[in-house]
């Protein structure tokens, strides 16, 4: 889309990587945050609200950073009101939606509201000087394509439909109806060969307790099911034939097969680390070596995890329990460190090999991955520094701003033997 608007492929790739930071924990209908909740068993409402507040702070900065990438600092100052409107509208919406509607919708609703607010603002405000690329045409009579209202509404209809369905899908009433009335849930309360075998013991807990192993799949209320329904409805609205839809579906599965296998494997490694005691051992080691300074290390772990795996979801699966155990042993709020893992991970997305490879494939820059890396590494480190500063303020200056998990154990978590 950016290339179609006149951006060079390299600049388009860098802009997209920088801009794709505030939506990351909620981007794929909240899957990264859901994974962190699943791994740590932290209250979903507390985790969603905490990371939503963090992303709201980051959203205030990103529009300015995107403009710096495009035109430099001096030109950015000339259009700071527009950047402020875009960032502030996103931040407020993200905060409200994450606090009241759940984990699935903050990214898409906030983005939509930000676009609308910026378009309305630009109806009444214009910069003194219009900045253009050096290769742009300055002819004001250049022909422009006009679209009817129906065409515009049709183009936006998939996003309207997605927001509507996801808003309904995430309501507690719908979840209760599916679970209590329809009973469309796959539940295995005692996983064979594992449940009742692993025990938690000292030095994490005072009394040895069993580490339960179960599996539950809410396939109807899962966000992916809602997105599948949206896709089928969109085919009808856009008059896409079933044969063409199946062709696109097969092509998408073929393109994502290795990504899906990688994600499934990483998630498996994460749970293996938890049930074998690796996560707890590493957490105790971090607690002994870092102590109260762990809030500095916590975002860096998330940053490195995303750089290595290419996914905030995978980083949550691998290091979520480590963050939780270390925080508990050092007397820090575990909600702070687990959310910091997601918070730091968004900065790692700029330099993760997976993200850069996708950007190169989308912009026709295959083979120029190092060029993009050199462009994005400085922005990634700058964002990581900002994240560390925010986490330190939340840990040491205003610790009460991060809510505590109401279901957390008062003293210790767990250890495996």
C-alpha cells in the first residue's frame, strides 16, 4: 500500500516495521497476550489492562518516530499536531478498549479511531509547507482517482465486520452461553501420563503440591473462529466465489505452514520448560544475580526472545514463567515483569529475522535484509531504552500503578522436582 502511494520499497518496509509496535500484543486478536496469560495463569483482566496501559504510552511516541523515519526530525516538528492527534486518539482508545472490552479488539479499534480522528483533523488543519518526496510530481492538476461512497464502504466493510463480530465474540454473555448451554468445549481435565506426576516443592513453596496438567479447547469462542466467520462473510460481501476463496485459503496455509509448525514447537518447548523445572531454575538464577534490578533485565529478555524467535507469542511461551518466578522471588509484582516481556518484545519486532523477511518479501527486497536491519536497529534500541525507563518508573517510582494478580499466591509460586 505504501509503495502504491509513492514510497520507495526500502522506506516502506522500515516505516511498517516501526509503526507495527503498539498493536503487537493485541495484533493477532490478542494471541500474544493470551499466550502470556495461559503460561503464567495471571488474571486475564489484570494482564490485559496492564499491557493496554503500556501500549497506550508507546502509542504517543510512535507517530513522531514514523515521521522522523520518513522526513527527519526538522520536518516532523512542522507537523507535530497531526502526529499528536494520531497518537493520542490511538492511546485513549487502546486504554479504554483494553480496560472494558478485553484482549481481542484494542489493536483494530484503536487503529480505526486513529485514522478517523486524523482525517477529520486534517479537514481543519494543514501544515504551512507540504513535504514531498524528491521524485514526486508537484503538478496540482495531476489526475486523482475518485471513488463513490459505496466503493469506500465496501472496501472498509471487512474491518467493520471484524470489529462488530469480535466485539460480540468477546462478551462474557456469549462465552457463558457457549460453555454452559451449548457445552461446545473440548476439556481433558487429567492429561494422561503427566497429570499427578509432577510436584512443586521447596524452595518455591513451603508445602509440596501437585502440578496439575490439563487441556481445554474453547474452539467456538476462540478468536480464530470469529475471524473465520468474518472471512466467509467478507467473501459474500465482496462477491468472492467459493472456489477462489478455497484457492486463497490453500495458498495461505502453504505460505504459513512453517510459521505454524515453528509456533507450535516453541509453545511445546515453553510448556516442557515449565513442567521440567527449567523455567523455575532459570527464574531462581535470575533472582539471585539481579535482585531488585530485574525490572531492567525483564524487558531485555522479551526483546531478545522476539529477536530470536520472531514472535511475541513465542517469546511469551518461552520466558513468561521465568519472568513470573523471578519477580516473585525478588519481591516484585509478577504482573509488571510478565507485561514487560510483552512490552520489550514489541521493540524486538523491528529487528526479528522473521519480520524483516516478511517485509522484504512484501516489498520485493529479498536479499536486502541487512539494509533493513541497519535501518531499524537504532530505532529498536531507542524503543527498548524507552520501555526500560517506563518499566523502571512503574517498578520504583509509582509501583501502585500496576495492579496485582488477585489469584496469585501470597508468598511463593511453584518449583518442580
